């Protein structure tokens, strides 16, 4: 792996790690429905910065924009359900369980994008599912 790939991956891991930890603190002070509003405000802050950075003119393609809009809906609904989950359990357990989401992405990739799975990937998915069973 080259450095141009490693840096954004490492930054993503840390940001997403904080993203699944910080709600536990926020939800000790706010309800999930209120917390999601503030999270959206945080996202809008980044969106406005990006909009300024690209000169106020995002690309537009109906299919691409619709799919990206769907990403936002899935992301925020998933966050809201995650918020409810961590109000009922420990962040370490819930974060680990919800970290199984790549399996859904892998299955979608296989069925909708005709991607193939290697034996190593299938074994990795199996280990992930076995780990999930240990948590339940």
C-alpha cells in the first residue's frame, strides 16, 4: 500500500472511531432525536466548507445526486438507530456489532456490481460473523 492511500485510511479509522464513541457521551446529556439534529449541524458545517472550497458549484447528475442523497438518508437513519442502540448497551459492544456493516456492502458488491469474493474474504466474513456470535 502506498502512503497516498494509507494516510486517508488511518485518518478515516480515527474519525470513525471517535464518531461511534462520542455519541455515548452526548447521549448522556441529550435524547437520540435531539442529538441527531446536532450531528446534522456538524455535517452541514463540513458541507458548507466543501461547497465554499469548490466555488459553490457542485457537480450535478440526477442519478449520482439521487444516489448520494440516499447515502445521506441511510447514513443518518443508521446513526439514529445506532444512537438508540448505545442508549441501551455499552459503546464497546454496540460499536463492534454495528461494525459488521461491511458485510452488507460486500454482499451488495457481489450481487449488484458483479464483484467476486476470494476464499480469504469469505473466511474473513466467517470469522467476523463468529465474532459477532461471541458478543451476543
